[in-house]
C-alpha cells in the first residue's frame, strides 16, 4: 500500500528475499517501503519482519506485546536492532500522513488486529485472521473505498479435507479463520456507494479454491446490485497480485 510514493507493508510472512522478489515482480521498488506494520505474531505474518526491517532500516509497528511474543517464539535476535513502535489494539497511529485505526480481531494470537486506513483521499479496510465478525469489525470496515478481507476456507472442503480434527476445529472456531460463507455475509453488509474494490485474501491452499471464494463473493455483490461497480480480486499465496489504484 502506498500514498504519495511512500509505501507501507502490512505483515511479512515471507522471507526477506521472497518479499523483495514479489515486490520487484510487481514493479515496486523495495526501497519505497518506508514502514512495516504487523497484525499479530503468527509466523505466516511475521517470519520476514526482522530481516526486512533491518535490511531497509524501516520502523516496525506492532500491537503491544507482539514483539515480545515474536522474540519468545522465534528467538530473541528475531527483532534485534529493529526500530519498534507498539500500539494498543484498538488504538490509532499515523505513518507519513496515513491514519491507521486498529481494531481487535478474534484470533488465537497474543494480540490480533485489523485496520481502517485513511490518507485523506481514500479509506481502506484490512481484516484477516478473524474467527468471527462482531459489531466492532463491522463498524471499522463500513464505508470503505477498498476492502482486503479474509476468505480462508470452504466449510465443506475443510470438513472433508486432510487436516487432523484438532486443526479443523481450530480453523472453524471463533478464534480461527473466516470462511467463504461468512466473508460473503460480511461483504453484503459492507457494500456502499463508495466501494470500488474487494480483495479476498488469506485463502487456504488446502481447504479452499480461488474460484469458489470468488463465486461466493461475486454472488454477495450481485445480491446487493454491486457486481458491475466493484472490482473483485482474489489474492494468491504463490504469486503477487495486481496493483490497484483508488
């Protein structure tokens, strides 16, 4: 995400090298990323954070206690020599004219948040890793110009899939991940005259199919009469997505 040429990277689950390759493949100079922001301490969101922040000398923003949780889980040196600014979940902070209003998400991490991001021209809602949607999440994501929304799994694919029972139960729980069905129900509530685009993210490669996730979200938009007005994209794990201007 960038505003006036200043880029912000939300989460860094890939290695530093992979992050560089993905950005370069998208035509983004890694040096244009001036800040790194974490949503929580799970490895698929923070694996490359320390290396990236040190390599480019950028500040890392994270929910209070998350840097300590990362150090405890992955080693004290993980965030060594990284400039860190912590914020309270539910609190606000600013980065180069971009206002980040965080909100708590229901997930089994030390602290997990989503963001409502404004730069004076547009508003972006960002929410992944949430087992359920409450009124706080709905309020935070309402009226946005762009949404990045978790659509993690197809409920039937998860039920019949190869994961052990305890993991299936965790994913489907109130502190797990949002299903295609629940994401689509939320999307219907979030359709508004300003909404220009929706990106479905955090899809499971085992328990989901991009075409299925897209289909359910497209139906949700159609039921609200917005399928022609809203750009709908699905983010993949294996390749970088397209750049969207709003």
